[in-house]
C-alpha cells in the first residue's frame, strides 16, 4: 500500500480551479520532486497534503489516514519544511523546539532536542534567540523542528528560497543524513538541478494538472529534462 | 487543554521578553484615563455626574487598549509563517483559539491592574465592592476576548486588519459594554450582588454563547 495516495483530487477557490484530476501514489522511502511554474498549484497541493487546505473533491490518504477524516493523525505523520521557518524570533532555538515538542507530545523531549539540534549543527547556538540567526541557520533549525517528532513523511515546499549556495549545499547534506534519508519526501522546487539531484522521481505540474512524470534514472541529463520542462510549461 | 496552555505560555513568554503589546496597552489605557480626568476636571466635584460617566470611561480605556493587543494576537503569528506551524500541530484547531484567549486575557488583566488604581485616584472613588468589581471585569473581559479572538483570526489575512477589527468587533460586543458599564456604575456607588444580577446574567450568557460559537466555527475561520 502506498504511503501517500491521491485520487482524482480537485481544488477550487471560488470559481477558480487550482488543481484538477490529480492522481499520485508515493511509496515508502520515495523522494518525489514536483516542478512547475508560479501559479501551477504546487503549494496548494502541499497545503492539502499538510491538512492546511481542504480538497474540494477527491481522496487524499496519508500513512493510512484520510486528510479530511483524520487530520490530526495525518499531521502526526508529516513534517513540513517551507520557505517560512515557523520559528519564533523572540525565543531561543531550544525554546522553539521545546514548544513544538510539547505541541507534538514528544516523550523524552530534552534528549530529542539535543539529538536534532546537533544533527543540524546548531548545538552551540541552542540558547541564542532565533532573531539573531542568519537565513541559513534558521532554515537548518527549521529542519530540526520538522524532524523533531520523527515524521514518516517530509513535505518540502521551496526549501531553498533565500538560501545561498553554501547554505543550500548544507541543507542537502542534512537531508541525506542517517535518520532522514529513509523518510518519504515530496519536494516542490523551481531549481531543476537541485531538485533532480535529490529525487528518485520527478513530476511537472502545470495549470493544476500533472503533465509529465519520470523516474530519475531514466533522465540522461539535466539539460534534456530542462528542455522537456520548458516545452511543457512555455510551449516552446 | 494542554495544547492551549502551551500556546498561551509561548505567547506570554514572547510578550514578557519584548513587552511590545503590554507596554502599549498599559500606556494607552492610562492616557485615556488621564485625558478624560482633565476633560472632566470642572465636574469632578459633581459626584452624581461623575458617577454616571466614569464607569464608561473605565471600560473605554479597557476595550480600546485591549484592541491593541487583539490586533496583534494573530498578526504576530504571520511572521515566519508561524500560524501555519501552529495549524500543522497534531491537535484540535480550537486549542489555538483557547490558547490565544488565555494569553490575551492575562495581558488585559495586567493592563487593568495598572488602570484601576489610577482611575480610583483621579475620579476620587472610595474602594468598595472589590470582589464584585473583579467579577464584572472578569466576565466583561472574557466576553470581549471570546469575540475579539475569533474576529482577530477572521481578519488576520486581510490587509486592513487593524482598521477592520474595531469596526466589526464593537457592534458585536454592545451587550458586554452596556452590561459591564451599568454593573460597574452600580458597584462604584455601593450596590450589592442583588442589584447587579441582571447584568451578571447577561454577561454569563453572552460569554457562554460566544465560547460555544467560537468552538464551532474556529476551524473554518482559521483555514486558508
């Protein structure tokens, strides 16, 4: 059984249809990257998976739980890393993690905080306020926040936004560390090179529908894939 | 309820570190009391007139200052997308409402603690019926917070939330304002519990209704 199963998903805001006839199955351990231009519906799709937005029609089942019927169980199964860090500037790194740890009812919370904060290389800044952190450090702490409750699925919504090359490389390294590398991941990205490097399956979303899907190993070069993307998205 | 307490604790910890809202609320309410006491300086000896207008002044200062806090209650969560972070937590969304009510109410009580002594001094009241006054302030403040927190969540995604919130909140809380002002006026003139039961009933019923309404609709109000 697939860990994520989307069937005939439609989403409209008023008369504006954002997603139509989305079907997707993601197996345990898969890393799926979804590419698409602005307004394609990528973020709406992730928000539906994260239970932040309700689907208009169709079925979305995550880790065996329907997003409409069992949203709390779905939220327990997922971690979200976005361009927004969901961190409080006035609290320290440890206080932020402690707050989210309590919200997720994590047992042995202090031990877990020490573990995740050292994995993202911020143990030495644990008692510093997040407001004093650089964008890259905040994003690393955001990873710690997202994996704090050991989610089986990670949803990554444009996680590279605002990161320089060094910080992006560090982000990739953390994502491949033991403990996160077997998590099922869905990533939304504009960055074709980086998105392809990490995934084992790539999809292109355009005008609310999937228009292309390919296994990573079947792509001979990034240039070739970029050409397919340009053709499907811009029609050139 | 634990989740609500965690949210409230986080809010209060953040606020006590910066004191951005609390300072503004206290200074604003004190200024309102001082300005009105100067405006009515010529009538301060007319005890009958002052008894009529002073409770209204007290509640104006409470509600206007409380509005400052309410407008930031959810808006502050928009920074770094924290509102989505809270919505992603595995708990009922109403915990977010309850947590915000608790933290906003605590801040409002602190502001009221600073305001009441100044009010009593400047309007030359003798301190009587403190338990009753505390009861009315508690019920009035809770009614204001239940409605205010719900509407603050409703307006959080609008660009003009600071303007919109007071415009939509005051018509809804008219029963709270009238009952609280009337009861406060009676208490300050020495009335006992038996004389303010009608106001207490209205406030209790209003609080219960809006707490239940908020529990029922908050999930939809907070969705993107």
